[in-house]
C-alpha cells in the first residue's frame, strides 16, 4: 500500500557524536568565510548543478562535495552549497552518512554543507519500461515467448534510496521473474484468453513486493504472446477442420429440413390430384420460358400400364 508518511533511516537523529558536531561547525565556518566568494559565483552555480545532475543522475548517485568544472584553458574547483530540486524530483540528503531529519527534500532550493553532505535525486514521475521476451513453459508443456510493459513510480524517495541499491534495475528483474512464475501456472488457452486477469495478478504481486522499496506498480500490460511455428500451423489446421465440420453439419441440417418440407408437400399433393396437375402445368410453363430445345413430358403411370398390357 502507498504510504505518505516520511521515512527516516535508523539512527538519522542528531546522534552524530562529538566529531560530527566539530566537523559540522567547521563546515559552517568555512561557508561563512567563503560566502562572499560563493555569492559572486552564483551565476555559475546553476551551471554546476546542471553539470552535477547530468554527470551522475543517470547513475542514481550524486555527490555534493566538490564539482570539477573543465574549461578550455584551465580547471577550476567550486564548492556547491545550494541544491535546486525541481517539482517532479525529491532529494535525499546525507550528512556524515545519515539521512537528514525530515526525509526527502523538495521542491525548491536547499542549503548543503560542502565536504559533509551527499545527496541523491529521485524522479517521482511514472516511468514505463519493457520486460524483455521471456521463454516460458506453460502448465500444459507448451513453450511460448511473452513480453510485457510495466508502469511504476516512486512514492517514498527515502525508502527507494536506503532500502534497495538500484530501484529501477531491481524492479525490472523482479518483473521478469514474476512474469515467468505467473505464466508458468497457466495453460496456453488461459494465456491467450485471460490476459487482463494475468496482468492484474502480476500487478498485485509486483506492488506488494516493491512496497518496501518505496515503489508503486500502477499497471502491467502483456504485449505479445509468440507461439512456435509448428504449433501455429497445428492450431490453424485444427481451426480449419473445425470450420469444415461445422459447415458439413449446417449443410446436413439444411438437407434434413428441406427433405422434411418436401415430404410434407408430397403428402399434401397426394391428397389432391388436381394439385399435381397444377404443379405439372407450372413446371411446363417454367421450361417453356427457358427456351430449351428439348422438353421432357412426364406420363402418368396409369397410362403407361395401359400400353404395357
């Protein structure tokens, strides 16, 4: 379940000892002494912060100690004392290895102590990533290749930094494992017809597993199910045979209904000889309308018996 409370790492109180207090005091003194110089360099601070984010944001690990800015002619060292966090980000600040009280910071500008503070930025936006195709053996011993897409976001930055080394990579690996485990308990027919149910089950399992990491799995979609070529041909042949069988059944039922109707008509006409003569004249009229060169005249059986005698 998603939690809105602030998570603090164990021992993140002000219990830092005498050495920690001395180092923090020295850092404040250095900040005060070099504040005029830092104020003059405020124009370059935003560039430094941008450089810091670009260099180490992709590695999920940023340092607020010393940033090295390479210029064309010479190298300059500047101490970063301000941290800018955007609206969709949060920063987890560590002082002497401990999370600062209050948990993740942001959005806004925050003061950090050079040489003592480290920070890690966390993106709170929903991210999507593909689960590579997984070779899965279904419950009825059919090998299929299935891939999926996962939508997740971080709801607790401190937990995502302190409880797991790489939240994004860990979620990807867990999604691939969960996909294999869930689909391994399904038949091929269930896999093809119950994608929504399987995706919902995967989403629930992943959400419960990633909750201690501060990650919320919002949605899981099964993209494609690829069957072996031989199995595809067998299924196509089976479907074609089934269609032919249904067509034969429908044709037989039609003939049965037609025979039944013809028998009823014959019974009715047998009771009225005039009806037979009328039907005979209608048939002759139809033959004449077609302009056939050969016309067959049926003779009554009574007349033929007279000739045979």
